[in-house]
């Protein structure tokens, strides 16, 4: 449901940029998840918004899904904090995607070794796809 919400937001040329556990509301009767807190949203149709700002917002939203997976699976923020302490800086904006991806891959491998027993294999595949994803320039 969260991914569908992000897809809808991105389909309207907007990026949320603040996907956190606090910005996901769950209806306790229907268990429907909804995205809230659009105060940091970037509107791609707004005059002055650059394609790079929008693309970075898209990337932040997608990477945040990996964080949400970890948060809801573990019930705490230890995973997200460990990603940064192990050198996997996903917020780095770079024009050289090759070197950045190589750096991220090494950090992800170290991170995986440390936390390997905590996730099912499918969760790791999804997290890896999210963390290594890069939005092409000019999107």
C-alpha cells in the first residue's frame, strides 16, 4: 500500500521526501496504510523546481522504503542507524554513479554480514535493489 502511494505521488510529478514510520498512518479497522505529512514535498510542476531536485526526492522516497521495511520488521531504528555507521551513505548526491554504486555495494556487503540473520532472503533482495537504485539525471 505504501509503494502504491509513492507510485501515485511520483506519477503526479511530486516527491514526498519524508517517508518515515511517523508519516505512515494505518487505519486500525481496515489496516489500510496511508502516507501523511507532505510538508517537505517537492512539486515537479512548481516553477523553480529543478529536475535534479525532483529526481533526488524520488530517490529519497524509494530508499526510505528500505528503511521502513527494516523499521517495521525489527520494530526499532537500529537498522537505519547501522547503515550509516557501516559507511552506506545513501543520501550522497554524485554525478559519478559508477564509483558511488561501487562504494554503496561495499557498504551494503559489510552491512549484510553484520545483520544477515535478521532478514529473510527476499527482504535483502528488496533492500539491495532500493539502496543501489539511482535515478538517471534529467528524469
